[in-house]
């Protein structure tokens, strides 16, 4: 992946495209002073909002608004930054950006402002990612968690864990360097105490990061079953309002129906699908094909059965599921059978989607099987790469302990602890490569 230059000046719109009351044009880099002087007539006073005219090459006004100058290093990117807050018209913004380009700037790549902030030590990598997470958050809980990560709570937890690993590694290497002290690795109480403490730190942080991934990414749950068992009614009941069309006609749902729900802070993407059966026409065939494709990318499935019918259909329905996909059996229409709503001994859930009975029990069941806990005060947002790096660090830590317990091999234990530190450093960006940065920041907004 091509690495963008860091010694030139970049410009982009920092607010969404389209019409609006206000738009912000952001410029960052060594050419900010010249651009500001040419467009504003003179440099604004640092960090003071000033009403100015924004002029073109002939001195004619393009727009007027608020100009803000942030000299390096006290800016978002750590470079000289100019922000022009003008009227939110597409053409006005284009003209301002074109003028900045005439004066030597280039269009910023996606996430390049945040990338520069990271490279200039204005924030670490986890904090930079939290900016995008805050913008993309789809629930209040996710937004609050992203804000905690942005202010550094997640990074502080990684730093604390890394510091504990450093202390353990220092202890081990001291024993290697001073063998005359005759430290017995297996009997050294201080060493064993540090290992036990580290194991607890890993467990606590892994739990927090898993919850952070759920808050950020959410989960996709596909509703599947035979036609006319109440799949669409179940989606409506979970949503609390009518999302899908419900009729007595078998096979009403032909296409996929998507709905984004908030399950106590967990972004839950629910997909209603066409009934699984031998199709009757090409349209239904396509709907069933899409249903099966959606199941292949799902995190969990709700297999809906009609409580009035025999459960012999269950085996045929579960055979439609991809290997390894978890599922919950939902027995619907208990208002016609007189059964009680809620969990059943066999692990299924009895509901009446029509009367919204048993829906809260199903919601609680989903939180349990998906491993979700309502966000606590210290919840943070995290990404799958964080979880992978943390898992790799834990693997090296377990190897380090094995080297101690099985072989009393201090040198090998110290090497494994070094790998633990490298894996943890990937999370905050202390240890990184350009390809990793390219993948991360390419998913950001252009002006962020």
C-alpha cells in the first residue's frame, strides 16, 4: 500500500457533503500560513475565532465565515491547521478547496488528518480508531464507550498491562544476569505472585475488549424457518413496531428485511428471510437463495417453529445452517396452544409474537448466548484487531509460564515476555507497520 507523504499540505471538507447551514474546510501542513494569508488577507490570531472573507485569486469573496488558526504543535494533527467555517453549500465548499489546491495543497486521503495526529504523537492508534468509532456509533452506549477510548481509558489499560509484563520480564532477566544469587524460579514467591496477578489482568482486559467489540460491531441475527410460522411477526415484536408486512398468505416475505435494533446498548442487526421450503416460482427461489446466503454471514440464527406443529421440522431446518453457527429455537404462536411464555427446559423459547408475550425473555436469552453484558461505567470501544493482538499476547504469556513451570528456562521465558510486549504495543501503535496503518486509516472519513 502506498504511504502518503507527510511533508506536504492537505485539505478536505471535515463535515458531511451536501447542503447545510455550516461546512468546515480543514487544511493541515507546512503551507497553512501561505494559504491563510492568501485567502484571508492576513494570518488570524492563533486559536481565536475571527469573522473573515474567504477570497479567490482575484480578491473576490468566495464566502465569508469563521477562520481558526491552530499553530503547530498545538493542533489536532500536530501541524499548522487552518479551519474555515463557512456556508454549507456544495459549490461554495468546492471553490474553497480548489483555491487551497491552487495555493499548493492536495486533497487529503481518507483518515489522513487522524493519521498525521498519530504520527505526530497527538494520540495513539487506539485513540485514533476511537474517533471513527465515535462517528460510526449506532447506540448511546457505543458512543459513550468510544468517547472513553478516545480520552485514553483503553490505552491506559493496555499500558498498565504492559507495565506489569515489563516488571515480570525485569525480574526474570535479573535472575538470568545474576545467577550467583541462586534464585529458584519455581520457588520465588515474588515471581509467582506477579504471574498470578498478570493472569487476572489478562482475564479482566479480555472481557472488557470482547464487550467493546460487541458494542462497536454489533451482531447479525437471522430469523429463519418455514413459511407462515411468524418470522415477520417476531421481527416486528422484537423491534416494537411494524417493520415487515404480515399476512395470512404463506410466503409473504420474498426478499430480505433488515432492521437495526438496540438491545440494551448492543447494536443488533436482525434479518427477516423468506420461508425455507421447496420454491414455487423464480421469485421465491431467489428469496430462499438470499436467505441461505444471509445465514452464511450471520452471527446467530433464530429458528422459528409453529408451536401448533410437530417439532420434526427442526432437524431439516438446522441442516440448512452453516457449520458452527449458533442458533436458538423459538416456538411461536403459544397463544393458540395455551403454553407458558419464556425459556423451556430443552433450551428453546416459547413466545407469542402476536401478543408480544415472551419477547423480553428472548431478548435476555440473546444477550446471554451472544456473551453481552450491559455496559458498565468503564466500558470502552474496541476492534477485532485489538482482540486478536490481545489473544496473541495471551498465547505468548501462556508459553512464558510453561517455560518456567516445565523447563525453568529463564532465557526462553524472557523471550516470550518480549513477544507479549510487542503484541500489546500493536494495539496502541508503539509497534506498527505502514500496511497496518493503511488498512486502519483508509476506513476513516476523508476529512477526519
